[in-house]
């Protein structure tokens, strides 16, 4: 049985010297070695002092963003 021509891939041959997985990649990306980099959601902590809540807007958590907005409004 013939196997995929990609290095370290021992899957059975499907088309054009590639296994089904690498053939799919070849069709989709034009490169059988293409692997989509996973998007890792980076956790951003609120920049407010002593606040460990995740930041949602402008580096602040919803609570502190609200305070920030209110204080900004009063300063204007
Ligand atoms: Zn393969
Ligand atoms: Zn906060």
C-alpha cells in the first residue's frame, strides 16, 4: 500500500501523492504543509489597581470601564 508523500505522514494515499488530509490542504491552501495557526484568545487583565477581572473595553473590566466613563464625563 502506498502512503502519503508528505514527510512523517503514514496515511494511505488518496490523490496526487497525498493522503486525504494533505490532499484537502493542497486544495484549500495550495500547500499540503499548511497548518492554520490556532487563534489563542489572550486574556487581558483589567489595568485598574488590584483588579483581576478580565478587561473588556480599553483595558478595563466592565465595572471599571463604567467608573472610567462616569469620571471622564464629570471631568468634561
Ligand atoms: Zn498525508
Ligand atoms: Zn477592573
